[in-house]
């Protein structure tokens, strides 16, 4: 969930992944918050480190601002981490 501060409402204008492992599938507004549904695609486990990470940047604008306004969107980072299951011995 992403929530505004002090009851301020906002809208999501874009979402980008740093490494391309995370994709925003859906966003649902719930009051002054957004519930995000993400798809995380782990990279091949070539190095056997057992973990991977990516950052999804969600750009938001306060409600009431049109796309013509000069205000830059605020980029919110969402850190995504995962681990590979160890093979059974």
C-alpha cells in the first residue's frame, strides 16, 4: 500500500523498474491509498548467491495537478528483495 501524508490524495503517473525484474500489474485506489499488485520475475540463479533485488520507482502527483502543471512527479522507491529456494540434498 502507498499512502499520502496528512490526508493528501495523489495519483500514480508512472512506475519503472531499475533492473526490469518488477512490473506494476494493477493499482487500486482505496480511500487515500493505493494497493499495488506487482509481478516479480527473478533472474536466473547463475551465481548461486541465493538472493536478488530490484527497485520499483513509483511516480506520483498530488491530486488537483493536471499534466500541464510544471510540478515534477515525486519518485517513491519501493525496494523488492527475494531469495532462491535451496535445492534439497
